RNA sequence: UCCCCGGUAGCUCAGCAGGUAGAGCGGGUGGCUGUUAACCACUUGGUCGGCGGUUCGAGUCCGUCCCGGGGAGCCA
């Protein structure tokens, strides 16, 4: 007897199959009993009619509890009354493990309770749908870069020093050599790899010990970062736009069902096709001031400002050339306006905020040395990084994309904590 | 770190002006031959976050600490 995936039951109509899975739901109506079983690929209802299976198997139903594991055998039948359209006429019930009282019900639960039970919460249809979309997002990112000749280069997680600000570093003891820090970004290493391979990207976890309590922050999150030699800011904006529109198109093409489960409005996603609007920081400020916002030139946008800016467009908007004063040390100055950085942030629509940050990097050694001084960063641990400017320095650019923010936007989630299997937050390290 | 809101049954919550601790769901038992978060009946279930104070009497008022949620700053 073949073991069938529930998602493939249509291929087995009329056949006797085995399904290995977990009890999702139980109902009883006297001599007819129903159980909905899930196997990770989908849900199917099994029907037990007294007399049509061994008495012991029929009786086994009464001992089953929600989330008990079992093998269910029976004949597949198309059935309009069943959710999903197919049904199993059950001939055997073979329990494997009888679950204890399962804490999560289809009824309402609070956030704290669900987060404490994240390991079980993942089993719910909604969380499964999110994880499938996340899988697709990751796959699409890799395919996109691979197809464009970008080489995957894994950057280290344990690092001797900070990439960006020093305030948000997770510190750990590194054997007898003092302190090490969890990576906040693979960028600096990726720049080295770009000087070797030309076009490179990395995909991995990053860690920021920010005391941020918002719907957009995790202390551990996944980032895809790209870096390319000889790329300008304009090149990297085109790349970012291409990546995001490709990922959205792939999710739309392959995961309608999941988006439906999530009750995601598809119209805003279908609008996400190139070209994305590009506006400068200066234009953004002007627009904000026109709308009565009293933000002054030189300040960085807050969440409210990002929302206001992105609401003016029906697709992600790229805001470029921020004042250098509010950006990182490694960003190249705009030769036409040295107070501006050659950088770009991509703001997702619908109030989801920044999903990408990128820039052209400083290529000149003396300029970079001056920047380190300005930012009070120690030179010695970054000598290797300075070497990249000593040995065949070229203009180069890159960006980082936050996977959870992208997934949260695509799935229409209220908080990024649902966009990662086991979120790490300011006050949460369990489970 | 700061500002708001909250913590009562396994879960989601109600509990009025300080006066005997409640509901729905879940769990259990029984019933029902097509259920869809089934339904019906019965039933089980509490250190009211901790500590201290006011009071004849505190879930309720005050103080403090802990935990959680929402937001801010910073960022992806």
C-alpha cells in the first residue's frame, strides 16, 4: 500500500493508501466518526463507519486526542462535503503516539501564550503557510543571484569587531583570545570576496543586540547581502529592484494557496513590477514638509515618515542620497554633493518600512581612513579591510535585504516575529 | 532605556461603589449514522503575578518588584 502525501491525493482516487500524520480535528456523530489528519503537505478528512473497519480500529478512534500521531489507511474518494474535496474511507487506524492535552486550540490565544508554545504553534495552518512563503523567498533569492552570476560566499558569524555601530553587539568569549562578537552584517567580508569573484552574495543570520521593541525588530534575523565590484549606486538600485520584483513574482506564482490561508490581499503584491519609483532624500523631505511634517533636513526618517513616503506609491520606493551624517562610515560621498551619501533604502508599501539598505562603498584609502577617525572606530582590527583599498581598489556597491521584513510584508503579518520559525526578541529566548 | 496598557481556571476574558470566585472554550462522562471551530446534557477546573501596606474585611485601594503586550529611538 503506497504512503501518500495528502497534497497528492488527487492522484490516488479509488486507491487504497496509507497516510502518516497527526490528528488535527476529531468529530463524532454516533456510529459515524470523522477525523481531520494533517501530514505536513495538507489536511484530509477520514471517515470511519462502524462495521466498515475492524472493531478494534473503530474503538481506537475514541482514544485519539488532538495531535496524536498515526497511520491512517483507507480508500481515497472525491467528496464535495469534505474540506479539500477528497476524503478517506478509513479501513485501518493505527495510532503511534497518543498526545497529551494539546494546549493550542483553534480558538483565540494571546501572543505571549503562542510565543511560549512556538514549537507547537508552527503546526497551525497559518504558521505553516508563512514558513512555506519564507522557504520560497529564500529559494527565489538564491535563484535570482545564481542566475545573474553572483557567487554565494559565506561570511563569518564570529567576528573580531563591529561592522556598523558598536552599541548593538552581542559579545562572547573567544577561548583564550578575549572577546568575539556575533556578526551584524557580512558586508565587510563580502567586499573582500567581491574583489576576488566580482559579484557575490551571502545569506545568513545576523545579530543585533538592539533594545528595540517594535514590530520590525528581531535580535537574530536573516539577511541576504549582495556586493559587486564596479557597481555604482545606480547599478545596485537596479539589482535591488530586480531581486524584490522577482521574489514577489515567484511567491505569487507558486503560493497562492498560502497567501489565501493568510487572507493576504493580492492586489498590492501584483503591482510590484519594475520600475520602482526612485526619489532622493531631499525630495522626500520636501514632500513630507508639504504634507505638514516638520522634519528638518539632516534627520533620518522614523517609522511614521517611512509610512507616509511609501503610501504615496503603489510599489516599493527607493529613497537615495541621504545626508552622510546619519549613515555608516563606509558609504561613498556623492561627488556632486559631498554632504550626501551614495546610498539607498527601499521602503516596502503598506507601512512595512525599510526592507533594503545599500550603498556605494568608499573606494579610496585616505578617505576611508578619515572616516574611521570621524566615527571613532579603531583602525587596527580593520587593517584587512583597508587592504582592499591598497590592492586594486575599485568602485563597488552592495545592499542587504532583511528576510523577515520581506516575508512579513508578503504575508501581511503584523509583526516580524511570525516570519521566522523561532524568533529571538529583546525579551524572548525561549523556546 | 523611555512612554502607555495589562497580569483572575489549561486558553480567551468578565468581576459594578472594598463584602461568599464567574462565563465561554478546552479536558472528562454520556447521547447522536455526514460532521465542518458539529450539536445536546452533565461534569471537572483557582496561591486572583510576588512582596508589603490601608481596612473589621482587598481580585478590587496604595507602594514596590517581576512578567507580558503596544509604541518611541536605532536599524534590515
